[in-house]
């Protein structure tokens, strides 16, 4: 059972790197809850493959940065629409 979990963590990490995917996209692809994906690619992956985990961490940071930009742009657009 433990081997399957380790393989799944590695597969999720590789998928995230190959597709520059978000947690939600990985969750949808593997058909598991987002909390499971998050735990697998952050906590468990560090115990299995540290190098892969660090690369995945970079993807997560990039996705978070993009999400913040989209939120900021949406807010600016909303304010602009309210002024008109």
C-alpha cells in the first residue's frame, strides 16, 4: 500500500511539472480531492524525492503569483466599471 502512495505522489509531481498544472487541475486529472493532491505534492513528496518536491514548489509559487495577479486585475476592472 505504501509503494502505491509513493508512486502516486511522484506521478502527481511529474504531471504538475510537465503541464505547469495547478492543484485543481491535478486533482481533476487524477480524480482525487484537492486536499489529497496538496498533501501529496507538498508533505509526502519531500520524504520521497526532495529534488522533485522543490521543482513542484516552484510551480506552486508561480501559480500562486499568477492567481494574485488575476485577482488584482479583476478588482481593478471592477473598480473601473463602477466609476463609469
